[in-house]
């Protein structure tokens, strides 16, 4: 019943076949995880300061338009 037992090797082989086997659900899941990690790394590589600067400019423009717009009179 040591590590060299043939039952251990059979069990290990079954686990390896399930995880890395053909077009199984587990192998598809692992591929999706890998795509997610690549996408995450790509997102980190993008420069967020450029996007933030554009957002600030848009907000400033909206604020200026709001201030310049004449106030509407409310009829009672």
C-alpha cells in the first residue's frame, strides 16, 4: 500500500486524463481560464491614465455647458 501501488497509478492516470483529456468539459474550462488570464494581463498593460484624462475632459465640457446654459423659467 505504498506510493508504488498500482491503484495509485491508475487513479493518477484517470485524473490526468480527465483534466487534460480530449474535448472534455474540464479542458474547455482550463482554456477559458487561460483566456481570462491573458485578457486580464492585457488590461493591466493598457495605460489607464489616457482613459482617465479623456473622461475628465468630457466631464469638464459637460460642466461648462451646464453653466453656460440659460436657466429656464418655470410657469406657475
